[in-house]
C-alpha cells in the first residue's frame, strides 16, 4: 500500500491525501467539499472525542443537542457574529420538491417557499442563546455548562479532507455565568483541557495564548487558542476557547436576577475542537509509509499477524496465543487479530503500517519453537523478541515509549523550526524560504499586523501567555514592542 503514497518531500499535499484515503480514514463525498468518514477514521475520532468528553464531564459540563436549522433572523441579532459567518452560510429557502413538469427529474416546488429562510448550522451561539433566554431567570440557574457533539456546515470553496470541508464534526461548548471572572476562568479552563488532550493524548505539542483582535472569533471579547505545527512547518489552529463577555446575552436579552435582586445580563463562553484534529494527527506524526498513531488514541494499539503457509498454520498460531491474548486484553490493551484468509502476511504488514497501528505482533513457527513472539514498533521499525509469558508487560512498556517518542519527535521538530528574530529582513527570509514559526516583537497596532500579513501571508498565530518584551522592538515598525508574538503561515 505504501508504494502508492507520494513522498512527503515530493508533494506534501498529495502525500497527505494519499495517506488519508489509503489508510481508510476518509473519502470524498458526492457533494463537492464533503467527505465520508470511514469506520477506521471514525473510530479514531471516537478515541479523540472520548478524551475530551471525559474531561468536560469531570469539570461539570453536560451534553445536549440543539437544532440543525436556525432562523435567519437569529443571526441578525449579533451583528459582528453574523458578519464573520455570512459568506459561509448554507440557506434553506424551500421545503418541497416536485416532478419536473417539463421532463424527467425533480425541481423545487415554487409554492413551497419558507415563510422565513433557515440557515444550516454554521455554529450554534444564536439558537442556544435563544433557548438560554427561556431557561435562565435567577443566579440559581447559573452557571449553565452545556456542550454538544454535532455536525456544522460552512460553505468552503477550497477544501481538504478533515482540515477544511463543507460539513464537519465538532464539539461546541456554550456556558453562561454570573460574573465576568467566572467566564474568564471557564475559557481558560477549557483551553487547558485542549492543551492537555493535544499534548498528553494526541502527542501534538502546542503553543497556547491569546488571539489578536483581527484573528479572534466574531463576537468574542477574547479568543484563546492552541496552535500546532504540522510537518510541513505550517500552523494549524487546533482548538479555540472564547470569552464572549455579555455580547450574546445582550443580543438575546438573557438576564438573571442577582442575589441582591438586581437584573443583569449573564456572561458567556463558547469553545470548540473539530475533526480537523484527525488531519493534524496525520500531518504531525505520519511518514512516507502512512500514519503513525499515538497509542492513547489508536483504535488498535496492537495488531496480531499470524504467519503461516496455510489455514492450518494460522490456526496453530492462534492456538499458541490462546490465553495470552486474553491476558493482554485484560490489561486494557486494544488488540486486533488479523486472521484473514487469502491475504499474505506481507500485505497485512504494509496495510497496518499504513494505518499506523503502534505495535505489530508477529508469530510464526520459529517463534513458537522458542516460546516467544516478535513485536515491531511502528514509530521506529524496531523489532524485539519477547517471551510469551512477558507479553502484556512488554507491550505496555512499548506503548508508553512510543507515546513519549512521538511527542518528543514532534516537539523537537517544532522547536527546531521556531526561530526568534529581531529584523524584518530575517523575518521575511524565514517565512519565505524556511517556513515555520517566528517569534518576534509586535507593537500591538492592527495596521502593523495587516501589513505583515499582506506582504508575507503570515499571520499572528497567538500572543503567548508568557511574555518577554523588555527592550524588545516591533519587528516591522521598530517601535517598542507591546507583545512578543508567534507568526506563521497557516492552514
């Protein structure tokens, strides 16, 4: 399978598409810009989803579901918000089809125009806040901590599987609070969950920080983000958490009675990550053989490939492993036995390498004679022979090593391609010739930010929480720097 994969060094975009399709993560849908998430890809998404969902619930959040269709008038209530999404909205104007009176096929029934057009959910702030108005009356109703796992539609012109598609899956959390301080604490708490899952579960190192006003979410007071570097040195916004202040509460007149009997608008947050994280996993860890999955989110942590010339040999291997695999699974290890008939071991090796399974377990006649099994690491290709009765503990050790190794490789790559500069000439040289992240001073002026983006196509990915601005000058204007920022070209 890997023979059909374009080399990263030859064409990175083509390599990415080859890996996503050949590893059976996704395929192209019949409507331009849509994708079909295949079972293996969806299983990977479920692993990522569980990592987030467990943490949300542990911090008091609950899941709900809000409608796919949103009255168009709702989007008009928060002007800045609608301006950010208007060009991407899919709009339903009619509710019925009819037989074409002029020939074959179907046409829209002109008599079925909706009294009010509805927008297919691009994000759910407006419909959720319309409901929160009904549900919130008193400080006793706060905080309201709701999340939902849904699909959204944003009509993209240029799409790429997982990274940017017309329809995608995500979670969106929407919370209401009694004070500005609680909303700010919530936004940062969620950002830390995002960082933890990205780094500790997906093995993707990220920068955390604040978005500039030009890059923040439409309608937000502040947007916080995690930013990751892909293996082509481009940035990917991997998750965002927004402090919305009272903007949406005022737009939808969501008020509550305080403990001292005053009426006040609530404070809000919203936050989300999406299936673009599956693309990030592929781009950060993948190689020319396909995926390399971190063990903590791999659908199969170990794949067993029995080696034999015929079905009788394979059955002998499976008998040899009877009891051993049950003990391995009892350790909580996700193990899959590939006993397909008529498929050579070599083909299976290539297929599971493409799918990025962290450990391959091989057993043949020689292994059985020596009462051992052979383990092969996907991240390094290293082979080890392990006594059968030590298999469980050795697999656990390897999985831990692989998880750490993938993170350390990604962090080393990011750090090597993150450079600090003081001159604009050096800035442009790195962005144009080497790519990667550039740390530098910024005077805080939106005009400076816009000029740099216009000239280099690089954007401020975030303003890191930890700042070192003493004696630092803006890389563009030469004025005293207000912030040290991270620039990069992004997906």
